[in-house]
């Protein structure tokens, strides 16, 4: 039996063998604790008929554990220097395919069609590069990929914002965007000591389970997200002030915005952070005719 990649000793051995130096700009903090990796993979609830997509395999620490539990793993890695290393470390796992690509530019939809023909379900599982956490998550959700969900490590602070409830200081347009597509839960808080090198921020693992249907009905998704972002533009301002300053010709259309707020049953003196996703849906539906 070979040794797991995710131990401090084996990781050092691999890095030394290839003379690899971490690139901070690519968010390279590798996991060196097999126990934590196993707990992450547990949350993905994979079966031997599952597919897994990984973003940023690094030297293969998480990839290896995914390969043991899923039928097939496809991993997107941006850093060319890691490709020969992965070929070496993952050689015991023929069910892994590494794609050299920036995941933000990749056609993930097409890759899924090609690579996961036979699998019953597909999960995204990743220890995300922290400099692009939000764009990666939003890309995966907005493209409506046929995935069951996402289990990922990220900055704790971003995890808190994603799973935040109305009325809290963490609640904002990111919470609403993610909760529109998924049920979001923080499932683990992770100490810095399980990474090499250790990151400056605290980390958490979140699980996002895709809704079959969005929890609210909106006339136009793009406009709904525009209204939510506008409502949080300045957190201390009232919803009326944010909407008049952010929506196109908002100042001239103040009376229409006030009418829409009344119609949606939202008092104009409230702040965006107090509105539920249902209230944002009613509000954007009421505003829609005035802006189209
Ligand atoms: N999965 C490994 C682990 O847990 O040890 C490495 C995780 S490390 C936090 C993030 C990885 O994502 C690095 O390997 C980095 O090179 C890669 N990466 C950074 N930006 C990327 C991007 N835009 N597309 C694909 N991979 C990226």
C-alpha cells in the first residue's frame, strides 16, 4: 500500500522531488491532513456510481481521496507545473482525469457531457483557491450545471456570508444569490494547521445542495439579482435610497419605486439586510414593469 499524499512528510517529499515552490497568487495552500480530507469527502456522500469534479487538485491530496470513493474524478488545474507531479502522484488511480485549464474559462458543461455519461450523479468537491472563491461558485451555479451539489473549503468569512440569514451583518447579495440556487450549510470549521503553507485567514467547509426548483418565482433572474445587489449598495442606507440611486433613472422614477415597495409590502425605510429572499422576489417582480 502506498502512503496517502496528505501527510506533512509525503507532501514535503513530493515538493522536494520536483523543486516545487508555492504561488501565493494562485491560492496554493495544500491540505496535509488525511483525516480532514476524509471528513470533507464524507459530506459529499459519494457512491461508486458518482462522478466528482475537483477545482485545483494541487499535488492531488483531495483528488486521491475522491478517486477512492467516486467512480470517476475530473480535476481542473491552472498551474502547468503541477501536471507532471499529478501524473506521478495519481498514477495508482486510473479513474482520474486532470484537465489543464483555468476553471473560470473552461466549458464545464461540455466537459461534464463528455466525461460523466455513465455516472448517476456528480458532485463538485474542492479546496478552493481563496482569491477566486466567489467567481468560481457563481460560475458553477449560474451555468446550471447538472450537479447534485458542491462541498468546498473556503475562507470562513465567505462561508458565513453565504449561509447568512436575514437581519445579520453577514447577510447580503451573495447570501441571496447562493440561496436562490441551493440550500447552504456550513458543515466544518477548519484550523490553519492542516494546510501547507498555512493561510492567513480561518477556513470552513460548506455544503451547497441544489434546489430542484428555485425557492421563489421571479419574472427575470437577471433583474432580481440586480435589485438585490442594488439594495445592499450602501448597507446603512434605506432600501428606497439604495434603489433610487442604483436602478437606471432611479431618481426620476422614485414614485414608481415607492409604488412597487408598497405593492410588495416592504416599508421604504427598511434596510436591504432585513428583507427575506421572498420579499426580494416580490419587490423585483413589482419593480419589473417600471424598468422594462
Ligand atoms: N486540492 C489541493 C489540496 O487541497 O491540497 C490544492 C488546493 S489549493 C487551495 C488551490 C488549487 O487551485 C491550487 O492547486 C491552484 O494552483 C489551483 N487554482 C488556482 N486558481 C485556479 C483556477 N482559476 N482554475 C483552476 N485551478 C486553479
